[in-house]
C-alpha cells in the first residue's frame, strides 16, 4: 500500500544536555511522524557528521540552523519527487546524490 510523503518540516530543539539538535516532522496520509536526533558525547568513525553553525555568539558555536535549512530544502525536494515512505533506499540515494560529498558533509 502506497503512502506518499506529503510534507517535511525541520526545526531545532534542545537535547538532554541542553545543546541544539534537529527535530523533523514528516506527514503522510496516515498522520504525523516526528524524530529528534540528539548527538552523542563521543562520535565514532561510522557515525554521521554533525553540521554545526560555528557562530560562537549563538549557542557557543553549536547552533544547527544550517542543518535545519538543509532539512527544509531536501524535504521539499523529497515531497516534489513523490517518494513513498517505504522507498527508504531510494530516498537515501537521492539525498546522497544531492549532497555530492564523500563525507556527507554538505
């Protein structure tokens, strides 16, 4: 059964350590789904890179406005492509293509 992604919205929230992190809402015909992505205290070589703003005047450089902006841009592109929520592999490949970097750092 098909369930197209209708809308994706990102925002910043605070994690359990009080650091900004990204939260994403995804809507389908079945409802709203939400996920927050707090960062760990230590990161291994296989973990995703963090995209922090680096402005020391805002959250001591730990802001995530760039990451939230990327969610808004990619979210619209994913919706416009008509992806179904079950097409995770295709969505991942699409996002990797749009990023275009070896380290997934864009």
